[in-house]
């Protein structure tokens, strides 16, 4: 990496949404909550099946057992859509002023400087805990749970960003994770 590495990018609504979905998919708390809601409904239907079986109503027990299995698989699909819609609304409301605005990033040996139309942020490279590449974004994870997404829109710009960040990660001893099979589930 040269002493100074500079590139400009802008994020659209889809980039912000992908970023939010990726972060939630990596959250142990959110994944636990999603599984718990899936198992809770399963338990309710199985309890209904057991109740009918205990009462000797075999057809009711069978219906509830079938509903339990169907709900178990449909709950995952329903939950995926519910979270997607939640984050889509959140992104529309939260990032409407920032969508499409150019951001210039300059990285030198010690700092990352981000400049957009109204602000400037200087981040020490030692604050970067990991760099993760997913199909649509490259995400810099910072201490304290913050992160910075970079889009992968244009091939030439993407290659420049990936090469620069890979070199920075190597020099700064920052983990570079490639998660190109990630998709929202």
C-alpha cells in the first residue's frame, strides 16, 4: 500500500440494507431470539397435539402435530421476511439523507480519514478489529461495535479497494475475512 491510499464511493439504500442484514445475521442475540420464537410456536403446537392425544382425539393430535412441523419451517421464512421489512423501513428512515452522497476515504500508515459533504472522521487504524468481505460489501469492524461498509459496485473501484484494504490488513495485522457465500436467511 502506498503511503496514502484514497478512494471515493457512495452507498445506496440497498447497500445500507445489506449492511444491516449482515450485522443482524452475525448477532448472537438476534439469532437466539429468532430461534426461540421458532421453537416457542413449535412447542405450543406440540402441546396441543399432546393434549388431544391425551384426550383420545387422535385426529386432533395428528392435525396439531402436522401444524407444528409446518409452522417450524414456515416460521423461518416468515421471520426472514419480517426482519427484512423491519430493516428496510429502518434504512429508509435513518439513511435517507446520506444515500447517494460521495464519501472520500484516505488511509495512511496510522489513520483512516473519511470525508463526506458535511463531516470528517479520523479513525486510528488500531481501532479496526476486522475486515469482512461479503458479496455486495466490504465491512470494516471497529472497536465498540461500530462498522463502516464499502460497496462493491464497480469492478475497477472494487479491486482497488480490496487490494488496498488487504495490504492495510496485512501491515496492521488485522483479520481479513472473506464471507462470499453469505446471504440473508
